[in-house]
C-alpha cells in the first residue's frame, strides 16, 4: 500500500508558465526511472499554478526521490521559473486506489 507522499505547489513567474509545463512534462521520464516512486503526477491548477504529487510505499522510497535527479532538476531551475521558494510538503496517505 502507498503510505507516504509529497505535495509541491508551484507558482510560475509571469511569462514562465510554458517553461514550467515543459519542465514538468520532461520530468516524467525521471519519475518513471525511480522504482520506489509508486505514483507521480504533475498538475496544472490554473493559468500559472502547478503542483506535483508523488507517492511511495515507505520512507526509503520517499528519501530516494528527494535525493534524486528529478528534485535536483526542479531545484536547479526554481530561481528562474518560480515566483516562490519551493516548499516540499511531506504527507501521509490514508487511502489510495492505484
């Protein structure tokens, strides 16, 4: 069962919306390469608001994701693309259907 997750809300800087969408679409291949990432979603919540939700069976998988290539790529581009500092929220999954 999936028990842990991460939630990241992203606000694109004005004029950077397409760049954020492209970055998130390209990040899919990095998430796919992570065997302990149970689920990964890149979401568009509004014209300039995006989010990432990813889920894991255990803390080992979540820690591996946090120290992996996808988070590194996101962090590296954050000053250029995002209006706010990255806030990665650790959450517990109480139910799922995958």
